[in-house]
């Protein structure tokens, strides 16, 4: 088990984005990291999507993409990524989140620590609510979100909607 202090969030610059992609290729499924643009696996389109996504998200919640991504580091090693995207339709300040970790960093408390840090970032950015959507079959994500205080709603389309009031 890692302690809180072992897990930090780091802004994604070009060098960190390269390290994240290397981790994703080595230690995660492509579908956990990026939408399936251009077909399965890490093709040119999906790789281009990955870099342009993190580049746009570098401008933060107040930038044109209204989105911010971070790399998660655990014990000085790159472990995965978390993101926040402002929900411009919501009636109170709300951001949607997502997270992925390399397989070798899962089930050790890293996700829980990263999510707590992310919620603190959301609070600092003035958000009142953070939401996430995951698949009904993703027990790990649901446990992670519930442990962070999320209320979970099972929808008919096979997804689960999570809401954390900050
Ligand atoms: C989901 C994910 C981020 C969880 O991170 P993690 O570091 O493994 O989670 P933690 O070790 O901090 O565990 C958090 C809670 O989830 C539980 N958990 C973690 N993995 C689990 C699994 N595969 N099945 C069931 N429960 C699991 C832990 O027991 C813990 O519960 P507790 O606090 O009640 O003890 C990680 O497994 C992952 O990257 N998965 C692939 C991508 C993904 O599914 N992202 C979520 C999309 S919304």
C-alpha cells in the first residue's frame, strides 16, 4: 500500500505526454486510455488524438477545451493519468472526470489517492460537483468512486453515473 505522499499529480507537457504514451502502450489497454479512433490498437490516428488531447488540456478548465489533464506519479514513477472537463450545461459548477492507471499500479490505493488529489484540484477551481461515467461491469472504477464519496446511479444503457458533491 502506498501512502498519500507517494502519489502526486503533474502537469502534462510534451515530455510527460511521451512518457504517458509509453506507459499506455506498455501497461494498459488502448481503450482504457483513448477513444477507438482509426481502429483498434495504437495506430497513427489514435496516437495523434492522444497528443492533441493532452496539448489542448494543458490550457486548463478555463482554456478553449475547458479541460485539464495530469499525469499521476507514484513513488517518482509515471503511473497513469487523470482529467477534468468542465460541464458547461450543468446548473452548478461541475466537471466530469476520468482516470486510467498502468496495470502494474492498480489495486494498491494509487487510484484512490489520485482521485482525492483530483477532487482537491476541482475544489480549488471552484467546482461544486464532479461526475464520472463508467461501465456497469467496471467494479474497480465503481469501488474507487464510491470510496471517494460518490453517489452511483445505474442507467439502462449499461453504464453507471457517479456524482461527488464537493
Ligand atoms: C479504475 C482504476 C483507476 C482504479 O484504481 P486503483 O488504484 O486500482 O484503485 P485503488 O487501489 O485505489 O482502489 C480503490 C477501491 O477500489 C477497489 N478496487 C480496485 N480495483 C478493483 C477491482 N479490479 N475490482 C474490484 N474492486 C477494486 C479497491 O478495493 C478500493 O476499494 P476500498 O477503498 O473499498 O478498499 C484502475 O483499476 C484503472 O486504471 N482501471 C482501468 C481504467 C478504468 O477502468 N478507468 C475508470 C474509467 S471511469
